[in-house]
């Protein structure tokens, strides 16, 4: 299993750990953006949702839900909202994962009970964490079934338009999308290297000295990766990462996320 | 594998899907709060981190990191900050998962490049999603190695105190903790039922009619679950869930999360 570690860290050598099938599935992840024109096997969605619901959820509030989209016209409209991403059209199943505080709101209304915490940033955070835990379980489940996935952050480019398209009630929003399908063997995706472990793993306390030296090693690793993949990438990893976060003009509309969430009934107190 | 579906949905019967080992691991999740006094096998942490880093990350920004804590005195102090949760003291390894925008800030400073997007809610969202995807991969990895885990949202009760304890730089904060250890066989945890699939899974558009009827079924399921576990729970699932979100007085300090994050350098524009 050295090869999986080598691919993940772009390292010449790697420790010889023995991996179980689940660890292999986790380490083999790559984002898949090219799919076969092939339907999913029956019951796939039900298995993905059972996996998603098996994830941890804060205080068992289950403050998320998901919209499964197969209609080509709806996928086309959502693709446009996400900066015209072709793989949303191409995948047989597109999931939009929702932060969902509407369920608790409706149940509170029915009981005549207060639910004032729903107006606080903390409950948005709970919903984001719950939805993300659920989504990642579905992603792992899909990959264990030899399907490919890619997350679509572009659902946050135009949150109100996505909410209108999906008929969302107040206090919900589309956190991210997920394309799911059979990977196209003619355009295989590669495992992308990540930062060295010492860049992300701190012992007992945060060590700010772990930032620049591992990042420099990673910049070299990624330059080699771009070359090996025939990718024409401008500048180093840190440069184009910084280019992405340079300011609101580079955020594809997401600079107004706080305003959009407030309009959708998430107060962020 | 009907038994796993039955446990997850508290249903008398369940579809007879064939599950691969990864799906079994996902569906078997339960939160573990009682641990053996037993060290983790060598290299466990390195495998967990490799799994965590293999998760998707928005634009490959990798805007998270993690602090691994084994020191009993530090675990004790963190346990107090989280409402005195004994399992934080009892587990051999406690991880605090961080939203980390400090790395990009430091790399931008070194290059003399703008990174104005770091002040926006969107980048906080990216960090929360990245950290949560990574953490869930580590959780699945741990469970695939027969370890038990539980998430600790109580890290958000006192974000500044946690940041001081862990020596965190500005633009980072502890999103949640995670206890990891060998489950105590004398106090086994049960698989907790979740809402019926139709409560969380919408087709093409959100269907608000899916809220109350499935919730009623679930209230019955959970009442049966509490009885079967000998748990004395006040009221129905919806009632105590609503009790948890009734207002700021029930939030253990998390009503001031927005203020705390701003103090820690996350501007939430």
C-alpha cells in the first residue's frame, strides 16, 4: 500500500502500513469530473442516504437534508448557477446537500415551543457540520461502490437562485452539490498530493513554525504533479491558492454569502 | 445486513442489500463515550491523518489543521472547557479539528500578496467544510480499525479559552473535538435510529410535506429506542430537540460564537 501513500504525499518512499479495504477507499479518493453515460444501479441512492444518516449529528438534531436531482433540465440550470460546470450535466445523479433548520422550526411551530437558537451563528454551524458529515459518508459509500464523486462549492455562488430552483423553505440553503456517477475510464482522475503531515498535524499545541517549510516542500511536490499530469498551471501552489482568495472580485458572488443567508432566513446572530 | 438497516431506522423489516466492508463500517457507526485504558497501536495517528488529508478540499486550499492531544492535564483542562465531559479525560487520543486560515495568511504575507477573501463568511464556510470532511474521514478510518470515536461540539463553548490552551494563531479556531480510543466492551454503545429516509431525501425539489409525518414515525421509533436502552428521557424526540434550541440560555456560551470568532480574527463579512 506504499503506492497510495506515495501518491497522496508525492513522496519517493512511504511507510509500509497494512491498509484495510476502508482505508484503501479513503486514501484512493480523487475528484471525478468525467462520467460514463450510464445509470446507477438500483437502490444506490438509498444506500448512500443510509450511509449519510449514519454519520454523527450534533445532539441528534439531524439538521440537514438533501435534494436528489436527475432531471436533465434542472441539472442544466444548476450547472449554469455554478459557473457552468459541465460535469453537473454529465453525471446521472446530482445531490444538493442542505443545511436544514426548517424541520426544527416546523416541529416547534406545531408544539408551540420557542426555538430562538435557530437565529444564531452556532445553529448555522451545527447545520453545516451535520450536512458535511452526512455528505462525506455518502461520498465514501459511493467510492466504495466504485462510483466517482466531486463536490460543487459553486452552489454558494447564487444561493437564492438555487433555493428558488429547489423550492427550499426559509431557514434552509444549498451548502454544496455533489456529482455522482461511473467514472469515465478514458479520462481517469489522478490522486492529488496533499501537504506533508507535519503541516496539518500539531502535537499538544499549534506550532506556527510548521507553516512555511512544509509548504515549500509541497510547492515542489505540486510543481512535479502539474508536470506529470500535463497541466499548465500558472505559478506555484501558494501563488494560485492566494490568487483564489485575493478578494471579493475573485469570489464568484460568494462575497455576499452572509447577505444571501440572511435573506434565506438564517440570521447569523 | 438487514440488521444494520433495522438498527439505523428502528424498522421491523429492512431491504436486503448486500454491503461491502466500507458500507458496513459506515452503517455501524455509534458514538463511543466509554474507553478502555489502552494505548493506540503505533502509527494509528499517521493513518488517521492520511485518511483525513485524502478528503476533498475546496480548491485544494486545505484550510484546516488538527491538534493531537495526549497530555492528561491538557485533556483535563479541555474537558472542563467542554462542560466537564469525562470521556475527553478517558480517551487516549483527543483531536481538536481547526478551521485554519492562518496558513494562507502566512503564505500571503511571505509573498506580499492580498488575501482579502479571508475576511468573508465564505472562507469561514470553506474552512468549516474542509475541516469537517477531513475529520469524518479520520472518524471512518478509526472505526474501520475497530476504534470508537465521539465528536465534541463543546469546543465551541469557550473558543477563546480553547485557542489560548492550544496556542492558536489568529484566523484559526477549534471547530470541534474528537475522542478516539478502544471502546469499553463493558459499556457498549448502541446504533441510534435516525429519521426515516423520506424525511431527509427530497426528489428534484424540497417537499415540505415530508416534515411532520416522518417525524411522527420517528418520535415513536425513538421512544421505543429509549425504552430498549433503559434511558430516562424527558418527553419525545422533537420536544427535547426543541428544548436544546429554545434560546441563548440553553447554548452553553455558544450564543456568543460570532463575537468569539471575530476576536479570533475571523471577520465574517
